[in-house]
């Protein structure tokens, strides 16, 4: 099946992209890496849209650190995150996530901004950004907005970005000296979406746990976090499994996903403590 689009425009800068988006009157789509958008177009899940190519906008590229926060431009490719020394030092969870994201061809084209804006609950980067307590930066006709990751994800493929706004960057607090960040997930085959996964961050203020592929959006597992903060990993696993209500589909039942999430949490805890799961 061929994609059905209403036109193509290449934005020269962010203001041009915003003007094109406004002119689209709700029928324009931002094209960055295109790894999700093009697939949707090919399946006619989205038709007649004006594609606004933002790949030439240098202001949306690059990774910088000001000492307290790491800022990653929306157009940063997964493959760039995998090898960037600032990411490896200040947000190793993102670097580790690139090891389990799809295949090399997708990692070479996919962007972190596209992954976060797409808000697929089975994707790794949205869960990682929430686990790291990130901020999503967006720009619209009324100026810039900074949205905490906890307020950003609404539902499957739904976020708080307005139709006339563009995600420009993601910023994260730099890792503390003794901070640990791990991701564990399980899929049937290499490159498949995970049937279940867990991002775990341990900071001085406590643990942060976010699951992958077990809900309609990334959410903090607050009950499990409280048990882990209290030094009760078994209680944390039990609290996580009790709180989850994952979907059943052709790949896995709800019960199996719930069990896998608990297993992944045990492995993540063992990873950060150096014990055997």
C-alpha cells in the first residue's frame, strides 16, 4: 500500500516550520526520522497530510550540558545517543536503551524527539525520559513551553503537545555521583517491541520505576518505588504486579506481561545492587 499525502515542504528554520504547521490547519505532520510516521502513512492510518520536513533545522540538533542539565535536541538520532560521551556520562539509561531499540537501520534514522512525541507505550525513550525526570521543551506560536515528563504523556500516542507546537528538545538532570540507571526488557526476538520492560533509576532522593509495554502510557510505579525505598525488593515486585493492568493481545496475555514486569524489576534491582536475581 502506498502512502497518501497532501504535499511536502522543507522547513528552513523553526519559525518557518511553525508557520507551515499553522497553514496546514490541523492536517500537517512533522517529519523528522519518519520511522513511525511513514509506516502510519503507508498503512493509510493517516492520509492527505502535509509533511513538514524539519531535518535541516540545525537549532533542533546537538547535545549539550551546562553542568546541571543535559539538553538533547529533538533531531538527535538514536545512533548518536548511543555513542555520545555526554549521554554516557550524564544519562547512561538512554545509552543503554539504544541497545534494545529495534534494528540498526531504525536507530540510524529515528530521533529522540520523534520517539517521545509519538508516545508509544511500547517504546523505550518515553519511559526513560520519565524515569529520569526529564523536561520536554516545545515551541508554538505563543512561544516556548517546558513540560515535565510526568505531565506530558496522556494516552496511547497522545501527549500534551498542542497541534500547533513542535517538540524542540529534551533536558534531563545530570546523574549524581552514585546514581544507578538500568533498563531491562523482554521480547520474543531481537528488535521486536518488548512484551514488558522496566526502567529503574536509583538516586539519593529515592528510586524511580517506569514500565514499558504494560500500560497505555509511561507512568511512575509509585507503590513499587516506595517499597524499594524502604529496602523491600520483594514487596516492590509484589506492589508492581498488583498495580499493573496490562493489555492482552496476540503476543502475550495480561497475566504474562504482569509476571514479566515483575521479573524485569527483580533483574533491574539485582543489576543496581550487584546481587544475583
